[in-house]
C-alpha cells in the first residue's frame, strides 16, 4: 500500500536554518528506502531552493509521494512561550502496536484526527493515545516524554506503536532520554512533557 505520502514538518529559523535538518532528512531517507518511495535524495536541494529568500520563523511542511513527487509549503510560525503549559487528555481511540505504518510519519492520519476530535480546543491542547495494552504511545502531533525525577527523560519504545519523532531521536542520541515502557500510572507519578521538532519540548498537565 503506497497511496499515501511521507511527511516531514520542520521549523525554520532565520539565523539557524532548519532546526534538526540532518535528522529530518535521515528519517525521510530511511522511511523512503524501507517503503520503496523514490525521490528522497532530492529533498535537501529542494528545501534549500524553497527557503533561499526566507527571512522569518517558518513552519515548513514537505511531502514525498511513492512516485517521488516532492512538495514543500511554508507558513509563518510563532514559537511557544517558554512558560507554556498544555492541557493533555487521554483518547478513547487506541493505537494498534502491531501496525507497522505507525512507525512512519505519513498522511494516513485518521486515527490521530479521530483522537483529536474527542476534545475541543478548550478542553485539551493535545490528546494522548494509548495502545491495546494500555501502554503510553504518543500525542496526535507530538512525542511523549516523562520526567520521573531520575534526571533522564523516559520515552515509550517504538514497539508500543508510535513514530520515531525527530525531537525524541535527538534527545535519545544526546542521552537526555531513554526508552522505557510507560503507563498512565507512571505518568501520574512524574511530570509529563509532549513535544516535536517544530515546537520543542512542552510542559503538560494531564487532565483526567
């Protein structure tokens, strides 16, 4: 099944370029190789062309079809304030840990959209999804991070049924995060953060 596109959503900063660009491009290349998509090798050059006259913070969205068609769109982006705290609620929709497509960032987003639709914007800034085993997976647009007081953030394993987020990957590589299976009980005993490469790490309050 290839009737979907691969997606990378990135943050462009005038002084620094695309934040974590190497990790974004590496994920795209890896995903394209595993799924048989063409054209990932052109991504870096196309990004450079699309952003050559950029002079402000931007949300950059790149899609790659199975046939190798790359599309890049940009929109003005305002970073979140450092003291931002998101309200997070738990979705009733569950992820299937045996679904291999959950490991890729794609346009197949029905389950995430359904989970987000369970709560209004006033009720939740983000919605947390569990799998069929009641394990923590991820948010609808973010990875999950738990501060359990050990000094190293804990993140759910890919095998629970979730995306290898770029921010998640960076923090693991920097040894600021470590993989561990997590439940709601673990989250309630620690401090929850959600985040992605576009928005960074965001402090959260779990609403039950």
